[in-house]
C-alpha cells in the first residue's frame, strides 16, 4: 500500500524529474538496498577484483620483462592461460552485473508492493525468482547485439538501445525472454533517440563515480609503467597491493544500481506515455464511432 513517504513509480516524468527521483529514491533507500547489494553482490565483486589483480600483475610482469616482443616463445600454454583468464573475468563480471540488476529490480518490486525499507529476506526471495531468467535474457541480449554489431555496426547500436529496458520489463511484467525483448522495443519505439540520450547521461554519471574507485588501480599501473615502483609485479607485496586496488575498482560496479533504478523509473514513464496514449486513441475512436 502506498504511504505518504513512498515514491510513486507509475507516472510519466521528464528527464530532469527522472534524474531527481532516481537520486531521491537512492538516498531514501540507501541503507537497506546497500545491505542487500553487499550481502549478495560483494562476494562476486571481491572475487572479480582478485582475478583482475592477478591478471594485471602477470601482464605487468610480462611488460617489464624483455619478452614482450617475443610472445611466440610462450607457446600454446601462454595462449591457453590468456583465454582462461579472460573467460573467467568475463563470466564473473557478467554474473556480478546481472546479480546487481536482479537485486535492485527485486528491491523495487518489494518497495512498490510493500513499502519502503525492504528487508533483505524479501529481496533475496525476489532475486531467487528472477535471477535465472535475467541471466538467460542478458545472454540473449548480448548475443543479439554482438552478432548484429559484427556484421553491421548501426543495427547493433539500434538493437542495444531498443532492448535496453528488457530486464526491467521481465521483472515488472513477469514475462519471458522473447516477450521482454519485444516489449522493450515497443516501449522505446518512437523514442529511440530520447532513450539513447538518457542512457548516455546516466552512463556518464556512473562512469564518473566508477573513475573515483578506479584511481588506485590506475595509479599503480602508471607508476609501474613509469618505473617508479621497481619491485617485481609478481612479488607478494606488489601482488597484494594490485589485488586490493582492483577490488576497490570492482566495488564501483555496485553503483551500476543507479542505472537500473533510473531505467525502472524510465520504464514506468514510457509505460504511462505509450499505454495512456493508446487508451486515449481508443476512447476517441469509440466516440467517433458512436457519433
């Protein structure tokens, strides 16, 4: 039941209002939402930071050696290790981002149905319901966009934006993968450029926040490249520092929840715009038929 302190989702909002309500919601619900993110997503992000730290340390060790120009000397084993490391990073990143999206969307569902300050147990229950489908949906989304981009770059960009709110649709309308993708394209149709602009702006906000968390890892790499840090990259001390710096960097992915919150409000805004518009047209048609 909606109380006086609860933010209403299902209404049309202009861009400035969307940005304001996104940060207002985040500020009001920060403590319980952040708790859910820490308990469910942080372990994956720490794991990702560890893997990235080890990977970066190994790469820096290679850069500082004299063998960078003779990669053929490393043979099949080197290539296999590279493929495994990149593959592991991609998989953990994919899981992390999808889990964060499921947590935020599940939180919003509980918020709409039961009010503010959602308990962790309720969010966990929602994540269990929607996470498998979100994992499958995101995989299909990336495959479609990637396949389209390989052959023709423009269709890839178009589909990427047109289907961008499909995860929100899947959770809020409890639809399947195909239905979510089609529904997203319907809601964005006629407003593609607006959606692109909105995503660029909220993406810039998220990137600026992420850049702050990425400073330790970036500074460490720069100092190693310039030779200021002279210890071997694979030494225990430098390896630990590299891992910690990368963990700090990956924690910034928690703030991708801002993008999800924004897209949730944008979904409802588009829903009101499209569905209300269609309703008015139907009423006008019925009125003209009666006359």
